[in-house]
C-alpha cells in the first residue's frame, strides 16, 4: 500500500484525439524520496474496473513529452525526471475511454533505485468519477 | 580531548512537508535555522528540480549561497546516489561510474559541501578511482554506515585496508545513528499494531531484539551482492527462529512484517565511534520519534554524544528524521516539530 498521496483526485479524464476518445489519463506521484530518471521505472501497471491493461498501452508524460514504458528504459535526461512530490501523467490507450460515471482503479508502480537489492513496489486502489 | 560537535539538519527530514508542498527548498532552510542548527545537509536529487542542471547555473548558486547567508547555515554534507544501474540491461562500467562519482563530487563542491555521502552499494574501485579528484576538489567521500552495516566489522575492514593502502585523507565513514538503536522505535511498533499485529507477537520480536543487543549483533560481511549479504546477516542473527516463534504464536502478516522490520535497526557499541574517529567525517543523527521530554524512542543519543566527546569529534551531527514513514499512511507527519525536538535533544547532550 502507498504511504503518500498517490493520485491527483481531480485529474481523471478521458483523452480525446482528433475528436475520438482514445483512452483515459490520470496523474500519480512516485512513492519514493527523491527524483528519478524514467529509466529506473520498471513498470506501471493499471487495472481499471477489474480489467488489466497491457504494458504497451501505457504512456507516461513528463514535462510535455510522452513515452511508452519501453521507451522509458532509456530516458535519462534531466528534463524528464520524475520529480519528488510532482505528478506525472499516465495515459492508458483504450478505445472509447471510460463511460461517464463511477470507476475503480488500481495502479501499481515499480521503481528500481540502483543501490537497493529490491525494487520499490507501491500500489493504490481508488474510486473516481468521470 | 577537545571536541567541536556541531548540529546540522538533513533536509531529508522535511520530505513529507516538501512532498505535500508545505515547504519548498528555502522553507526547509528557514526551518533548519529555527532549530538552532548551523549546518545543512542536502539530497540534491530530492529538492532540486531537473537535477543536476540548476547546480551548473550561476544564478541558482547565487540564490543558494544567498539563502545560506540569510539563514546563517553552512553546508555540511551532500548526499549522492550513484545510479550505476541507470539502465535496466547493464551496470555502468567502472569508468562510467567514476565519471558519475566525480560529477557528484563537483556538484557538491559547487554548492559548498565539504563531505559527500556515498552509499554502501558503491564499489570499492569506484571510490578509489575518485579519490584523486575528491582531493583536488576538497570534498571528502564518506561511506554511509547504515544498519545492517557496522564499523569494526569484516565489512568495514575492507575499506580500512584501502584507506591504509592509499593513505587517503579523503575517504572515510558517515555513521547513521540507526546502528545505535537500543530498541525498535515505538512508531514502528504502533504502526504494526494499527495494521492488525498482536501485542504478544510483537513482544516476541522485542525480546529477540533485546537479546541481540545483549549478546551483540553478528556483523554483516562485505559482499556487493547486498541482498545475499543481508540475508546471511539476518539468518546469523536468528531470523528463522524468531519468525517461527511468531508464527507459532499465531502471527499474521502484520506480526511478520514487524519481525522483518526489526532487522532495519541494530545496536553497535559506541566505542566503535571512538576507535574509528579519524575516519568519521559526518554523522546522520537518525531519529524516529522524539517525545515532548526530548527523549528519542530508540537511538542512544547520550551514549553516542558521550563517545564523540571522548573521541574529540570535530564535525556535524545531522538530524535525519525518518519516523514519518511509519505515520504517513495513517496520519499527517509533523517533521518540523520532530526535527525541533531532536535538535534540542542533541543540544542538551552536547552542551550538557
């Protein structure tokens, strides 16, 4: 379970591209104590209303640039650090997005600081409304 | 022997207020000064955005030194993180790691820090490869000695051998006072109680900890495979027997969690500080919960300060409040008050 604030409660939304709803997005903070390069983010897992989202359908947006989780593996530039205490945007590609109304989400983050013999795992189930 | 024990605050202590945006970097410095501390310790990667770019910027450095002047603070220690596994498919080469270490030494120096804290995961040859540059920049590298590690151990011997062999005056230790815990912190115990642990199971763990303290901890060995070293250390200190006893008493996940967490604390003889004083450049004065009467729940402040006085320590004791991690899931964390109390506890011990 996450100890710190995890989601931005007001950031759950559908994502519209060229007039089509292509997915949904939300904002999360890292559950660690310093900023990190995206290259040490091992995984962001999303389960929405009981449905597990495939890894390739998850995007992270930091400082105006969007990366797939696969791309994150090589992102080390200071411009795109996941800053301590700052939200980053997670976008889930899902045709049609989410229906208006109540939803249940569980997001899991896995971060691998070099000095630790294990990864930091944190998740946070939450209810929200679109 | 004459001593000059100064007080510092690691801004790590204020992480909850920073995370929740109640304090920014300047706010942390302001709070530090209010406690009477004269030193400040920084995790640049925690509180400086777009690390390390601003440190390269003269305007930022002017602001930084302006704050230090305004609040009457001097830089004590820069906490570095050697991200030598920055890519998931390989460890950086020795040259790459030395380059990263030298970058951090340079950044520390640019912000005025005389000591750089490095972590136990830093390979010995990376430290050795950075010594010449550290000397050139006037920044001493201090290896953090954090539980489960300890001074006067076969783990520390490897580093002492390197110090002796090279004759360096720019590598030594930064002991973390979590290695001087007489008992498990109350905030840890209370967290597990809130999460369903049974008092009788916690007592088994507390008794085992007391026994480890009384008998003396079996010390950890040097191994860059930290997971392996840690597991051997736990087994040598009776982990299996303790876990079995907790399970036998009907312990569930919270009880076993408390049992596991007991290994994140340890007890060393404060004499270890006296024996190694020539190589102690800075101290993380770890604290978990300092009560209204200025008694810290677990760390042996009077004994440790007494040892430093005897040894003639000239340097900082830097408050590193970490109790928040046991509270934040359930309560608001008041790091400001905890740091204030801990600084007062240190002041009384130093001046008393």
